C-alpha cells in the first residue's frame, strides 16, 4: 500500500487530528501466517461453537487447515469419539475492536495511568509512584508520559504548576484531545504563545493545557520513541489485546512511518493481532449547555472536508471521518453524501456506499435529521459503547436533557446501518466484553451503575441485545473492513480465529460480562494466549 496524495492535497492538511472531523484512510496489515505444526487439517471440538452463521449457528467441531483458515465446520454426533473427547470450553468467533490505537496503547502500558483520579493529590501520588520505579523518567530526553486525567473529575482545568517537581512531564487527557504539561515543558515554549486555529491554548486558571491543533507545538518538542521502543510498545499491546479475546483491531491513527514499522513487524510470528490500519474532534450545532459561548471546534472546514473525502475515495481508499459533536457529524454526512454523488453520478448512492463503505468514527452526538440520512445512505457508524457509560455522568449538564435524549450515544437507533463497535483504547480499556456489557446494560462496566435517575441503565431504549452487541464486535468490523465472510465468523474459508470461554455467553448473566475472563485466544489456528 502506497501513501500517494491526490493532486492539490497537502500533506500538512491531511495528517490532522481534528476534534470535529478527521479524514482517515484504511488498509489491512496482513498477518504473517507462520507454518503451523501440522501438515493436514487439525480438528478442535468444544461443548459448543458459536459460528455467527444463520444456518447452523451452533456446532461443536471445526477443522483448521495448515494455512490458518477453517476448512470444515460441523456437528459431531453425541456418541462419537470427537464429541466424547471434546474440550470442556465454549468457542466463539474471534473478537475485533473497531476503533483503537495500537502503538498508543503500548505506550500507555509503559506510562503513568491517571484514569479515575479524583484530585490533584491523587494525580501527584501516581506520578511519585511511577518516578520511584522509573528514576530516569522526567529528563529532557525521556519525558514522563501519562494518560487519563479529566477536568470534570478534578474540578477544574489543571495547570503547569499543578504538576509534580521540575521534570519534563506530559499527560494526555482521558479523550486524548488535550495534553497537560509541566512547567519544565512550558519553559521550552516561547514566552508569548499565540492562539491556534482549530485548537485551544487554555489560559485559565493558568497555562499548561493545550487542546487539538494547539498540541502540535508541544508534540514537536517531545522526544519521540525510536523503532526499537515502538516495537516493544506494539508487542506489549498485542499481548494485552489477546488476553481479552481480541484477534483483530481497526487502528484509527497510523502514520505512514508507523505503517512501515507495522509491515516489518507483521512478518514475525510475534505479530498476533490482525490490524486494519487507518491514518489520522467535537463541534456542535448549538453551544454547550454549560458553556453557551462555544460550540466546540472544527479543524477541517466543510468545503475542504468534501474535497478531501472525494479526492481520497477517488484514489481507491476507504475514507473514515472522525466526528463527535452534532455539527461535526452533520458535516461528515454532508461530505460523504456529496462524495458519493460525485463518484457515482446517476447511480443510487446507497449502492455506491455499499461498495465504498464510508465510515463515521465515534458518531456520538447526531441530530435526528442526520440520523435519518445515515440510515438512508447506509453510512457506517463506528461506536464505542464505553464512551457512553464513561460520559453519562455529565452529558446532560453539557448538552442539556433534550439534546441528550434525542442525539447522544445512539446505538439501537443506528442498528440497521451495521454499526461497528470498539473501545478507542487506550482512552477506554480494550476488553470487548466490557464493551458488550456497556452496550447491553447501558451501565458502567467498572461499577455496574448508571447515573442517579436511571436505575435500570442510562437511556435503555438505546440498548442492544446480546447477539446485536456480539455482532458489533465481530461481523460489524468485518463489514467495515471489507473482510465479511473472512473474519468474525466460524465457517469454511474464514480466518481460523476463535476465543474459548469457560461458560456459554448465551446463558451468562449480563452482570457477569463485566468480569468475564478469556481462557484461550487463537489467531490463524495458533494459540496466542492461554490463561494460567
């Protein structure tokens, strides 16, 4: 896959991470299938095998070819030797995360975790603990990195002087759209810091936080990890993803440089997760309810979004637009609809969309008029159920009750658009069973609770049932990555990727999904994780 820019599109315009609308391109990083340790098909039998197929939805056996695909899927008779000696586990198709960040997750696993902190002192405590374990961190060549702070929990925007000590320190906000830096980092910047188009330099209650495009001036100074360190990040991330039953991901932010690294690593047997790689948030139609002076930011204007979307699609790329707020989603739908009409003149745009498969990543706040257009055109929404349950405590304060009820965190309302489900890791934990729980229960997978006033779950009219949620982590990502029939299913010819559980999902209490542990994960017919 070559990263060729269409005429007239500047690279510095393309590689932007916009809080409103981000255009992304996609391509599959092929998993190297090493030689399996058998010459002929090998058969595996379990108490039950969920196939995700309309015909024979459950069987008990399948065979795997040496090329790492399923060669046969069948029901062995109860009195057969195969059934009598079946593994006591329950197999399901391998799960996919439809929106995550592989390299950033590996970096997170090797940085300061400040998720869930409720005070500045708690943040400082975690930093101290990390520094004690990593005494070299905090130098100009090795900045302290962290992720997970939330000004809503802290009570205000943090400042540079609110950090710890004098070391170089950079922490990403929980949504990774803002960074909070120490005074040592602030001192590296000019004395007079200008405002930035498409971003925000937070100046009250003090300097230290930079959002969206304003982050660029800080990230230009950050000492970037070399390829050896990046390789360690990727391998640690894949290990953790396999541990929770993930066999594949849609990586939502891969630069051309890191794509080349991925291709190199994919030639190794250590590459244990299939990756659909995409390159690199929230503008509102009406102002925020709690900040009537602002509607958020658009980092790609509407006309440029139409042009870039059309130009890249014309080059044969699948285009994904990241959009959170309702204005961003409106512009995304506008751009996709315009692109489809330009690319398929005189043809039914829904048919054109079924071939090109434009996606809107996040799809969090969508005006009802635009929900109807998503249905009409067949635009694919890529949704993170745990974003809803992480944000539900303050969404109504920010958007107001009516807009929340009509627009925010739709799932069931978008079901016929074949939504893709994911987590946006490391923003949220990558555990797909927690995502399934959030989609079904509309409660926090960490606490099992919803906000006051929602005893049965937050706006449960948008809940999915178990089958719908599972399909969002299997068949949804397959459709959204042009691998339908190859991934997310157990059928002859599909990738031999599966997960083994100790109990059947179908009879499990919904609350048990929160703490469900995977027993084994298999990718390409090879076991890549086994719980001790």
